[in-house]
């Protein structure tokens, strides 16, 4: 059959015991230019696999003589190269998660949206490289026209995007090498990934690397800081809104899910989402459809979810602050980003890489790190991980005088939190009881807790801004915030930059 897209023929095995659905999937794929073979049971599917190799296997979860999971396990046992898509009925999402863990590329829920069906199959087989011959070395017929063989096995050809993010995960330590290997492996799947790690370890770099090395590399990568969005705006930000849906809504706006269609949606600090929004997010992930605010119809979305957190989400689930069903849906594959203290041997190489990049961005020659300086850095706690190291080198380079980067320049720069912040967050020192004090201790309890907390936060922000000459970017870095979070807090607490008139202008310094 001639395809308007001039796509090479790719063999697909469809396994479903419902004749009408099997025919529907077959006709849909034939119109896309694929060569299709069908099977109505697990036994028939295994027989078809004995006769030929396929680019993709699409299987229903429930079969007369087994399950789709049984078929996936058999593919793995035989060392087959076929990627699989599992179709499951609504309400059996836990089986779909099991399928992803068993190696499925993706899953679809019934009733199947044919557009999503076509897109998923195209993503699975659309980047498989060079045409193959009609037979393999063993004489087995090949139904795939876009596969190549290497050492007697059918393998996808590399066609993924070069990943600068992956290159920035520098080091030769065992933890970082294992992480890079895991990224390359999980990138080929559509399974949701949860990236765990302390603040500053590079969780977003991991997410970007997964996107770059996936079949979705040509699509958008949309990063969202879940902790920086006011709760009242969450639904509009995530799902979009129609013109007139709320006061001031003068035009249609797309949400993060629509913006990430065809690519990857990175949900940073997912543990900060309120419970009400967690419920809505779960439904969207399950249904792959969103309803913008003010809309009467849902829209199909095609995104891969990668989330990240520095929290113990399992503990958050136990304490009731995070939904258990959402946790299991997001945590199909978990990647742990090591803290810098767990890979101290990478510090010299990491410093060199950071200095090269900082100097290149600044248009200067990178200075050298002396042996003494490196020894001092090796002893530094670096509790803020790679982010703290990068900021420290940034400041050292800015204050240095060329040549070697000496520790004298570094030692003058505080890497601990500002004194104002530390004093505000630290518990008050223990005091000896005073005879005249109210026995109930109510004298220390503010009448308005929120106002008291706002005053403390305002004081910390104002002192930090003054210390950084009202450079909001620098102040945000000192406080462990991003610029968006800093601006939000300044607006909420009515803190203005002198000379700016309160406008959202660029930093003064």
C-alpha cells in the first residue's frame, strides 16, 4: 500500500481476541503503510514470533489463554528485540504500570483513541535506522523494513539527538556512570520516570538527557517548577484556559500539557503539589486528555512524564501528603541522582568542566585550579551539591585577577546560607525559665501566625537583597530559590527594588 508519507514498510504484530478491534487496529496500521499480522491468542502470537521478527508488538492485556504480561515475559526470556505496546481496559491501570516495568514501550487504555494509537506506533518504530534484508542470518523472515541486524540480533539504529545535558553529567565514579547507563536505557521507553536527589544535584539535567536520548527528541521539552506556581493558578497553568474563562482572560491560552505535546513534560518538585491538584493530574495521566478551564470538550495530549523531587515521596504518601495512586503512576522507573559527597573523586573533572563552560559564556580564558585550591575544595562540605559548586566558581572567577584561581578568592565568599536566613530558620536557643513569666508560655505565641511569618520572611528577603545590591538573581541564589520564586515572594510581600518603581524590570546590578 502506498503511503503519502513515503514511510518504509514496518512489520507489526497485533494481538487481540476481539475480532472487531483487531480489524480496526489492522486497518488503521495498513493505512499508515505498515505490514500487519494479527493473532487472537497468546499461542497464536508465539507461533507468529517463531516465524518472523517484528518492529513492534501490540497486545491486549486480556487474552483467552493468558495475558499481555505473559507475552512480554516471553519476549524478554527469548531475548527478542521487539518493542511492545499494551492495550488495557479502563480500571486496570495498575496492570499497565506492571507492563511498563516489564519492558513495554507504552500503554493505551480502552476505548483507544486512534490518533494516539497512530502516534504511539510511529514513535516506537519511526527512528529505527537502516533498511534490513528480507531474511536474517538464521533464515527467519524479516517483516521489518527499517531494522538493521548487528551480531545476529535486531537492534534499533541510533538516531537520537546529541545531548549537551548528558555531557554535563561529568565524572567517572561508579554512581554517575551507573546513572548515565540508566538514562540511556530508560530513554527508549515511554514509562514515566521519577528522578530523586538532593537540591542542586542536577535532576533537570537528567530529565533533559532522557528527553534528548528518547524517540521524542524532536518534540518540546517543557520544565515546570511545581513549587513556584500559586495554588489558584495551577489548573490554568497545567491545562490551559479558554477566552473569558476568568476575569482578565482575553484570549485562549495553552497549558503545560498542550505545550509539551509530542515531547516531554518535566514536573520538578512534584512533591510540592497540593492534594487537590494531585487528583486532577492523576486523571490526566491516566486518560491522556485535558479539559482547559472554560472548555466543554476534552483535548487529547501526547506527552511523556518525567518528574523530580528532593523529598521522600514514599514518606509523604505514608503521612497523607501525597496520593498513593499518583506515586505509583509516576514512579514506574526511579533514578537516583547521587549527591556530590557520594562522588568526591569526580570533583576535579567536574570543576574543570564547570570552569570551561563559565569561561566560555563569559568570553574569557579559563583560569587554572591549583593543587592547593583543589585540596581545599575536596574538604569543603558542598552541601548544595553541584549548584553550590558552580555558584562558588562563578563568584571566584568574577572576583579573581586572572591566572590561577586561588583559594584566597574562594575563602572570602560565604557558601553557607545568609546569617539572616539562618537566624530566621534556626530554632531559638534554649532559655532558662524566668520566674515572672506566664506559666503557660503564651507570651511567645503570636496573635497572627501568618503575619508573623510574613514579617520574618520579609526581613530575610530585604536583608539578602541589600547584601546583593538588589540583584534579585544573586539574592535568589543565596536563598536557594530561582528567580521566579524570588519575584513571586517579593510581589506577595510588597517588596520593591529601589529605583524600579516596583516594576518587573531587570536586576539593577
